[in-house]
C-alpha cells in the first residue's frame, strides 16, 4: 500500500523534493541549491547535469528523512522553472551546452528582430505570448546557431530539446521518454495553444527541426516509470506542470474566474478562464492551465517584477528593517502612509504597463513621513501592483474577482493581505499549505495513478488558514487608487533617453 506522493520542485535556484501523505500533509522536505552561471551581464545559465544530480540527491534525501521506500511511493509529480532551454545528445545524454535560463537576456535582439519583421501578431495569435527573449524559442534558436554542427545533428535526430520537466522525465526514465506537458509547451513560444501542436510556421521561421521537440501530453498522465536502478524499483512518473500553473492547480483554482497570486520575489497572478483562451487587450499573457480528464483549460497570466524584492530592498539597501517579517510590525506603527507612495519599478514595470524605462520612485513626501510610512508604502506597493493586474484580468475576462488565493513568502504578511483585500474589493484567502506549487505537482500525479478520483479530492484537502475580508470604504479605496495611478505616471518613462 503506497503512502506517499513525491513532488519534484525544480526551481530556478534550488532543487527540492517534498513527500506528501494521503491527507496532503508534508512528511519530508529536502532541498539543495545549484550553481548560477552569469558569464556576461544579462546572461544566466544552469548546468542541466547539476540540476539532475541535485534533484536525484534531494529525492533520496526526502525518502530517507521520511523513512520511505520506493514501494511506498505512489507516483512522482514534477513542477519546474518554466521556459529554460536544454539541448542534449540523445545517445550519450550529455547536454551540448549549459541550459539558457528564463531570466537570460542574450536573445533580446533576436526578439526585437521578430517584432521588427512584424511577426508579433502572428506569434501572439498562435502562442498567446508577447514576443520576448523570456520564452524558450529564441533560446533554442541561439543554441542551434552557436553550437557547431548542432542544427544538422538535430535534423538527423541526434539532439533533443526540452524544458526542465522534459529533461527530468528523460533522466528519470533512463532516456526512454521524451515528453513535455501542455503547460510547459505553452511557454516555449513554439506551441499553438489552440490546436495543441508545435507550430510549423514558427519552427520554420526560427529554423528549428521538429524532430528534436518532445511529444506534448496532458499534465496529469503516466509518462513512464522511473529507471529501477534509481530508487530500487520503478515509480510511475505521472504529473508535470510549470511552476505557476502547478500553483494554480495546487490552490484548487479549478473553475473559471478562480485567481491565485504567488507573492515571492515578484508576483505571479493567474486566472483560470476555463475552456476559453482569452486574448488579452490589457497586456496579459494567454497560457495553458493544468487540466485533467482530456480537456484543456486556459489561464490569463500577469507578472509583477518587484514584490518581495522591495522588502529585501528595505532591509538590505535602506536598512529600515532587519528582517522581511519585521516590515509588518514597522508598517503597523503608521496609521497610513500620509499620502506617500513608493513605486518599486527598479527594473521597469511589468503587466499591465510593460514599461522598461520606468524606475523606482517615492512621491508625496511630507515632513511627517518617516520610517514607518516608507515601510508601509513599500508593502502597499506590492498590493497596488497586484491590483493593477487583477483589474486587467477582470476587464479581459469580463467578470469581477470573487476571491484571491494567496501563497508565496510574502503572503505571510497580514497587513499586506488585508490591504490587498481592501484594494481588490474581494476576499483574500491564505491556505494552510503554502507549498501550493509542489502540492499541485503531487496532485496531478495522484490523479493519474488513481490515488485521487477527481479534483474534488484536491479541493477537499485544500484548507483556508485565514480569510481577509475587504473593509475599506469605497470612497477611500478610490482615493488611494487615484493616488497610486498618479505615482505610477511619475515613475513611467524615467530612464528613457531624451
Ligand atoms: P521566491 O520563491 O521568489 O524566492 P519566496 O516565496 O520564498 O520567494 O518569498 C520570499 C520573498 O518574500 C522575499 O522577497 C521576502 O522579502 C518576502 N517576504 C518573506 N516574508 C515576508 C513578510 N513577512 N512580509 C513581507 N515580505 C516577506
């Protein structure tokens, strides 16, 4: 009788493994960081071999900590950093170069060129994405352009491409299975999210041989069994999803209109739009959400570049707080910000503004503004930015937010959660299990192997820890948002050349 589900959480800076029990409780966690390579300014690389080694190590470590044997593990589910591109030799399993990470800007010009040549509309229509170096397509092209002989070898079927999910499944199955799931495919900028196939027109445009691409499968599906040599006996590999989609699933956002926000370094907001792929008129991306039972669900996605990172700035640069958690206590010493706004546009503004020239700004200072007001205004800026994305989602989806499910490190901040509820005019719900991403991956695997019968089982395990109801009078809410809009207008375009 199996007792555990194993989740691989293959993040950007570390590999983690979590074992969940049948009640959805965490039984053990193991984590190991891996090397970040920054060969030139703006470039970010990972060693895919090291990602596999650390992931395998933490899997065994998590089993050891829980005293679990392979027989007791019902299935493995994977969630991963999205968009990062790996190319390896089909025979030897050795990557041809380091993986190009989602953050890497080396192909920014390539993306500019696609826009200049007027391909942005076609790519947007087919993939749901705004042309950018962030997605896998130009990264894969770069590898083929810059590795001697790679394109020819790929054409002959000697090289394989994958995102991190694909790479881990391939390694887990001893090189027998080359697949990805819909959510990861939808972040490559090569996948047609409407007819669910690799898009030949885009492949031709970038000169990418189709034979090197993985087969695309549902997120909840038995892809294969792990190589018996790894854990002593085979374990079904039965779930895969990109991290943000896994979090949406783990938060039990199964219905149209359900929204989650992960408050980490940045914020990632996703709204389930059901079977409709909504084309955003407000600067959001259209992407594939996890689904099971043969249907495909879609989501709208918007990201905020600087969220928890603004709290790190208060701590590390401004020295106004000693710990991130202290921001709540200090902010509570001020009743309000006395009209002061912080716009933490350190690296520009993401959705819905997409202004790479915006810069950090503090406006509305008066003589009475001190440490508590600045800390409070910085915390509030996280909620304002998320509220802007929510507003864009509401406009695109055509219905108002009914509730927001929160997770991520900064969701522990009660003042932030309350202010978010006040600004959004809808309750904010924080779950008991804040490991939504890993729980999502485990749940996808659980459904595939019949551990769970339906998403109802997941919804039943999902429990709210605390609910934050909006209490701010409407007039005050409008007034605050009006001030925020003005503050953002002051921050915009700041770094633009005159
Ligand atoms: P990531 O996965 O992006 O590394 P986490 O989900 O681990 O992020 O969250 C860490 C971020 O949350 C940090 O930027 C930190 O400043 C912020 N953070 C953590 N705790 C709090 C808190 N109590 N209040 C506000 N921000 C917090």
